[in-house]
């Protein structure tokens, strides 16, 4: 090799290679190709598009996008250059497209749901005063089971009493039950007493680092087959839950949680609030708050299932008019 070509090769390997592996694409082009209108933001470093029922916002240097106000954390920060907004191709594929332009291929079912009440038995989870996470997760799981059963879903619980299960055994149980969907219920704690709100976690896609972790994931887990559906489910549940209980929306984040890695169906882990925030803990201790949390998660699952049906071309069943409504009307008319 000549000295010149050696220098050229060195230049390519060290200077250009990082750009080649990090494939950035023009977000404005790709989102408009997917059906979005023109950017309506008047701020230079912020872009805003309408696509279907969604408002998508992306800002320079932020490692997230927002969809109808909910943050979806991305693997890398977005960047503005020459008046254009760039996003990593992987971030578009894994963190945006599955919500705003979901695929009609291999759409999963959403009939059998397995709910995992976090912790249990010898593992109390987070504790704060008299509050034990394991009791509160079980309470939410049972409420969620009741609500979803009423909606016609088949619902199984990983644990229905104060039993300890290893993390891997929880997903094994869901797989053995041939679950279509898995949701693990947890409560949060933080050093900062002011931290509050709800967040939903999905399995980290390959090539990305988990939230608050710099190491890139090298090998796919079984659960990564469902990256796109994990995100759609996480987004629907996160936005529905935050709206239902009017809590701070902490967004959709990625982690390689053991309970999610071996799942053979879409799955998420929901953190339903902070024990370490006095105001939020006082709310969680109330029955009506816990019922609302369960309703919010159920709303999200129902919205996810409705989206799957739309993608499959299944028309929603016509809403049944309440049995009494006609009679009431005619009585009114007679008066
Ligand atoms: Zn927990």
C-alpha cells in the first residue's frame, strides 16, 4: 500500500466511518413521505408536523421527540444543520414510524393479556413508610384484570397473591400462557423528593443504549422481535395513563429489563408514580387514584388494540345504543 493510500484509508476509517455507521436522515422528508403536512413551527430549532391524529415535535439537540405531548426518547439526539432537521434512521424506524406510520405487516393480536404485579413475597420492592410496592402493584393488577375482562379480553395474572417470582419466570409464564400482550406494573422511587409522574418502559432495541446508560446493546433478545409493537403499546399506555390521572408525563424510555427480554409478545413495564414524592404517595394510597391508574392503563391497551384492528382492516363493532335510550326519548316526546 502506498503511503498516500494508507493516509487516505486512515482518514476514511477515523474521520468518515463514524458518520457512515450513524445514518442520519432528513426528518422533514421522511415524515412528509409518511403522510405528514408541512412543518408549522416558527421557531428555527423546533419542527412541528401534523400526521393523522398526531402532532409530532422535534427539537435540535434533544434526544427525544414528542407525540401529542408525550416524550419518546430516542437513541441519539436530533440535530439541525443547513436549515434541516436530522434524525438517525434507527430512531425513525424504532421510535417514530411505529406510532405515526405503523406497518400493516405481521400485526399481532391483542386478546390474551398477562399482567405482572411487580415484586412479591420476600421482595417488597420500594418501601416508603408503611407503603410496600408489592402490595400496590398487586392491587393495580387486580383492578386492571377486572376492567379488561369486562371489555372482553382474556386476562391472566402472573401472581394473584403475595408470592415471589424470579424476573425470568414472569415472562416464561406469559410465554407458556401464549400471551398476546404483557404488562408489568411497578411504582417508582428517586433520590430527589420532587420527582413525580408516570413513565413507560420498552425493551432497548439493538444498537442503542438504555436510558441513562452509555453502553450500546450488541445482541437482540427474543423481545426485540416486537420492537415496533413494544413502542406502539408503550406510547398508547403512557399517554392514556398520564391523561387519565393528570400526572406528569415522563415519557417512553428504553431499558433491558430482564422481565421483558425473553417475551414472545409485545410487552411493557409501567411505573405508576413515585413513593418518594409525598404528594404523589398520598394519592397512590387512595383507592380512587389506584382505580384511575388501572383505568388509564386499560384505556391505553384498548387504544393499542383498536389501532391493531384498524391496521388489519377490522371495522370496530357498532356501538350498541343503551337499551333504555329509545324508550326515554319516546317518553320525552309524548310529554
Ligand atoms: Zn418495582
